[in-house]
C-alpha cells in the first residue's frame, strides 16, 4: 500500500513541475496522472477492504499536494494581515476544496470501473473531472485557477487551438493522453493484450503530434490584421497594505498621471490604470464623481491627447432609497449604500461609463451562499470583511471610447474565466484590458501564473491584452499569446505599445465551451449505463 501512496505523490510532483510558471514544462501533464492511475488500478484489483475509500484517499493526496504546492501563495496573502494560526486554517479551504472534488470524481470512477469496465469507466472519469472543473467556475466557492487546461499557459505555442476549444480542450487532451499511456504501460506490466498495444501507441502518437503540430503551424503562420491603436499601461506600485492609510488618494492620482505622461504620445488612445487606482477614503459616489477634484485632474490631463481615454479601476458606490440589492447596506435613514470593485472609462466628454466586477473572490469580496449564510454577516464583519460583500453586475459590459473602440474591462480574478471574457468579445470588445492588483501575494508564483493565464484569453479570442497591475506584472500580450512587453516586479513603470484591434470572432468566442458540454453528456451517458446494468 505504501508503494501506491508513493505513486500518488509521484503524480503530484509531476503535476506541480508541469504547472506555470515553470517554463515549457506543461507536456509533463500528458502523463502526470499515470502513476496515480496505476496505484488506483492496483487498489481496485486487490483483495483489500474499503477499496473505494482507498481510491479516494490516493486521489485526494495527489490533488492536495499538487494544489498546495501550486497555490501556496494564498497563505502569503492571508498571513500578511492575519495571525498565522488564523491564516493557516483559512488557507486550507482553497488548498483542500479542489482536491476534495477531484477525489470525489475518482471515487465515482471506482464505482463505474467496477460495473462498466475500464473503457466506460475512463469516459466517466474524464467527464466527472470536467464536471468538477465546471462546478468550480460556477458556484459561490468558484476558484478555477487549477483547471487542467490552464497548465499550458507556460507553453502557449502548443495550444493555439484554444481559439476553437478553450481551456477545456486542453483538459480533455491531457486526460485522453494519460488514459492511453496508462493502458499501454498497464498491459506491459500485467503482460496482457486486451487491447492491441501497437494500435494504442499509434493512436497516442497521433493524439499528441496532431494537435501540437497543428498548433505550431497556426502559431508560425498567424498574422494579425493591421488596425493600430496606441495604448499605455501604468504600474504605480502602491503597497496594497498601505494604500488606504499611508499614501493619500491625491498623491496616488498624481503618481498615476506623472507615470502616464512619461510615455504618453499625442496619438495615445487609452491609458490603462490598475484595480482600485482611483479611490477615496470613503469610496467614490458614481453620481458625484464628475464634481470631484479627481475628475477635473483627469480632464486636464486628457487635454493633451486628442482621442485619449483613461480606463481605471475604481472603488465606487451607488446610493439607493431602498434595499435594491442583497449587497446594499443601511447608510442612514431610508438610505442604502452598494459598494463596487469597479472600472470606469473617462474621456473628454461629460459621459462616464462604469463596469462593476462580477466574478468576486469568495470570502474576500463576497460572502459565499449569501442568502443561506446571511446569519453569518455580523461575524464576517467582525473579522474585517464587508457584511454583504461587494455589489456586482450579472454580465460583462464593453466600455467604448469616443472613437468607437470597444474595450473589455476585466478586473483581476475575472481574467481566469475564459467563457466570461469571451462574452465581452461577443459584445464588440476589440481588445482586452486587465486591471489588477497582484501585490497581495508578494513576490510569489501567484503573480506569474496570473500573467500567464492572460495569454490564454488572448489566444481564445485573438485579442491583444493590455495588463495594468498595481504592483506587477504589467505588460502587453499579442493575439498569439506572446508577451511582447512586461514590467519588473515592484518597480513603478509605464509602458506604451501599438496594438492591433480585432473585430473577428473565433469559433470559441462564438460558441463557448462546447467541448465541456459534450464531456458532461458523456458523463451522463456513463451514469445512465451504470444504472441500467445495475438494474
């Protein structure tokens, strides 16, 4: 049994080594699950008791070690403002929740494997795994950071076909390769030939070479349609833990304007500023922003740029005369305040466009399952959270410059949702602007992973990405997913780049995660067959 746990740990180490930001290591994903599958198959074929429980524990061990080694930086963010004895148990939630769901998929696979055999069992396993990934981007505890297809962000030249399938195509590719390699090795170990090993090897070779070769050809031959726009991204480098009590909002604004001016050109059309770059000690009332000195400063700055617009993160709020939303909280007699982590587009007109972040970080920006757990709001507030979390909007919205250029204002965490970003593009966004603040995690791999995941959004939609991060890493990514420019960590910077706008829609943008829905159908088919045979 000890050997089985060593095999499970071997899979965990391979998965970790394959994961961003380690460069060009993602092909390890194509066989990383094989040791775990061997351990599980040994368990299934053994005469031990409680096999299902042992399968679950093996899969959980793999998932927990891999997950924790890859997102250890979650603890860094927590321990920066909480005692370690509080930060550690809170960190165990993201460290352990995804592995729990992964292990559940394997536990169900064990049941399918017993009744249906290894072929339908694998169809069920792959479908159940993709079902877990779907759940983990949809429910209130969503955290799709470790979606398998994200692993190819460190070797994007191999997955240019994400413009057709999105990241779930990568998940499917990884699992099909693992299943075939496992079958080949297992038959060699057991000296059996239930399936022809030559055919398995040829199928596997085609499965690896064809998608990778097609991708390299796409990458090599891809040419952007020339439709230039001059864009500036700014990295002010304000310590997020000191933002609201050391540096005044006025000083922060002056810093942003000065950095922007160092690289701005007469033809600059967009200045992109990071998450919550525009702020106030009490937040900014969206209805009154035009009357604030900060707005006047922005207008004076834009006088130098004929077609210039500023797209910035902003901490804003709206006032209602009744509790319009679940997140609105009392703010005086018959008055309610709804706070937002938002983006605003300011140009030389009096018009203001706001976007309210939709994908909120569980436990930090929203109380998960708020309706059911409403009784916990006072406790949540006591430990420093917002009693109702931030307000949000239900779907993305494109912000338009006076020139008619549409930009997707993607705020931080939202950039790991491929399907959500694609909705912006369907609405007319010609490039993607990611405004974020990655300083919470410190100088860890979290900031590098977040940057690399943005490459996948560029490929899926064939749109340039302009990324403005408060404390790094800011930069530009072209339509092939290449990082064209980037800043250094913890260095105040501003970059300018002529990007190419694009109005064409990729297959993925038009159709979304079709590959996922087909996989979920496969899972339902396996379950249906399971109950048919059971009856």
